[in-house]
C-alpha cells in the first residue's frame, strides 16, 4: 500500500515537471535555453569544487602514502631476495649459521612512568 502511494506521488511530480518544462520551452525558448545554460554552468562549478576538495582529503593522502610505502617495501624485498638467492646457490647455509637481522627500536613509542599499582583515594559519601 505504501509503495503504491509513493509511486503515485513520484509519477505526479514527474508529470508536473515535464508539463512545466514543455510549457516554458514553448512560451519562451530563449529564456529556457538560458536557464538550462545557467543550471549546467552552476553544476559544473559545484562539480569542480567538489572534486578539488575530494582529491585533497586525508583518505586520498593516506592511500598515496600507503602506495608509496608498498613500492618501497617491494623494492627492498626484491633487492634482498636477489642477494640471498645468489648466496644460497654458492654457499648453502645451515640453521645455526643464519643470523637474523636486528630489529630497529621504535623511537616513537615511549613508556610513561607512573604509579600503576597504587589505588586512588576516593572520598566515600
């Protein structure tokens, strides 16, 4: 029942719009074309502004940074694989002689010292 009512309302609006456009085009064609040109111009300006700010969004910048990091990582691993591949062919290594690369310390992480074990004194009401 609701779908039928909404369908009737939407079709009525479309019919009125078509009637208005055709009447405007018949009575004043130059004004109609001018109005259409203004609508298209305003739409183009809004589209340009939207695209300009959408490209500068943080999501795009993060995606660009991720792609750059992925390329850098791929290059690093491709250089590492080519070097390891030639060493394996010439000198087979045992498990005890393989050295693991040292991990770099994360300098951007810090430990905040404090009294974590001590409970707060709360006033009882």
